[in-house]
């Protein structure tokens, strides 16, 4: 399926006397099936139902039906041909799965009962659901290669104020920019003879592009350039030692943030050496990092750092690091960002999936999206993500591409609406 969904539990209990409609006289009306609740499976796009059967001595079988046809309006003659259905025996049943479901479609979940001769005795009034994907797939960009419109092991992604997408194209030793509305026509390469194995990328409020990469002498540096005049504006910064820079992010007050192994650091471009200041050290305790991978600076100036080996995200106020540092256990996340609704989005590089988390709640609020694969909505070693408006771009490095998803449905609330018409 070309979209991703969330786990949502909808618990509904229906009164048996009013729920079932008689079709023939083969079964007594006091034979009941109670639908206790339903839930969605995030990987298979199926609905699981919890069912209780009463007075089932004369009932041979039940069929759980989930289709776009309402049996209350038109009784089908042959339920066996319906693909989204499951046979069950007359007893207490849990987790009967029907699906997969299509996005933004009305379905009717009903129960049909049969006697020992195979006659349809009654069926339930429908539970109507409208299935709605949390993160619908929109488009994909790129393939493996060295030509225009291609990537090779891309390592980082960013967006600018104009909605343009920037990629650190690691194995092609270059930086790429494109407009999602005109991928092939806008695909532009920067620094093919300057950058070696670029690792991180960011665009500041002035439109200047920042890249962490090695130079031609294999020294890790921080580069900055104006995309309107690359040759005359390219400049670089270095600490003069063997530190290898990773992710880079823009901060408040003119600060730039960069990851460097088991630390992160900030600096002001106007006084790089004089303002350069690092935070953290190697270790597993709060305030320490094994590998500081992704950096995000929120609107309040708080710094969020992902540690993909330790499996957590650390947050702190740079004005009081030791007094404010807090760690949140999350998946093996290598890149993070926030949407306008306040959700943290991350990529789980070990499980090859994307996740969403509400920082005001516990880890239990995590929603996992996607799985290993090459189809739309599937990932192979995702390493980065970025947001522009209501578009979420995921850098699917192992598949050498970028995938775009629509954030709009997920921002509006539940992904499934259930009613009993």
C-alpha cells in the first residue's frame, strides 16, 4: 500500500437486541454475536475484532465481513466471494483480522450467521468506519547512480524557506538541490570538486547553506556558501584537529550547532574559534553520548540530540546544560525534526522505519510507520528527514531516494472514524 498508518483502538459495544436483522427463519433471534471492539494493525492495514458469541448451539459458522457494501441495504447472496472476510467458529473469538483496507474509504463491518445447513440466518447492523492514513505517500525522487536525478548513499537532508530540498549526496561527493514540483528540471549540483563524503546539511535564515564534509586533503570541515554564487562565497571552518563533524543545525541568536562524535558544539560564524563551545562527553549517563547523531533546535532554543547507539534523545538548555539535561529513551534514532503540531519525528535506522512521538507523553505514545522494503512507504536504511509546510521528506538512503509524505491527515486527529448508522 502506498501509505502509512497508525495504531488506533476504538472500543464499541452494541446492544444485541437491536443490532441484528433476521434474514430467514432458520435461526432464533436470541442467538447473538456481540462486537466488543476493533483495532487497526499498522503493518498489514487490517482490522482486528473482538467478538463474543451467545446461544450458539444452532449456529454452524459466522462470517466477519468488512466491505464497502452495507448488507443492511442489500443482502448479498454469496458472501464466500468477498475477499475482505474471515470465517469463525461459534465461540468466544478475539483478534479476527479483515483487510487490507484502502485509504480514505468507507467500510462496513458486519457479522453474518449461518445454520448447520449453510443458510444465512441473520446479519448484524454495520459498524461503519472511514479508514484514513496517518501519513499518506505522495511522491518519490531519485534512484541509484551518479547522473542528474540520482543519488548514491545520501546522508543528510534539509529544506529551505522556499520549500527546496537539499541533499548531502555522500558517495557522489556533492550537494544537490531540487524543487519537489519539478525534480528533473530543478536538479542542481554544488561542490562536486570541493566536498568529499558530505555528512550534514542545513540552510540558515539568510539562505546560506552549511555542509559538514571532508576537503580534498581529507580534513573534516564545516563549509558555508551562497547558492546564488557558489564559487565566490564558499568558505570553511575547522578546529584544526582530528574531529570529524556530523550533523549541523541552525540555532537562535546566530548560533550554529554541529555534532562531533560523542559531543555536540556550537559556534558563531563571526568568531568561530573564540565562540566554539562543546557539550557532553563519551558515556551512557544522562548528559553523555555514545554517538551524537542528529541535532534539532526548537523555537524556545532548547537543543535536542539523538544518540542512535544509546537509543535515546537528549534535551537541554545551553545556558544551563547540567541543570536542564534530560534523556528520553527512544528507538535507535539517527535524525530528528518537529512538525507544527509539536510532534517529534525520527528515523529508526536499525528497524528501517519512521516514528512519531509526543514529547509531552511517555514512550507508549510512539507511532511506528513503515517497514523494510523498496515499495512506496517502505524504507531501506532511512537516515534523515525534513519538513516543509505539510510535506515530510524522508531520506531513504539504502534505496538511494527521497520519499515525500503528507502530514495533513495526522495533524487533524484520529485516523479512523467509527459510527453505527
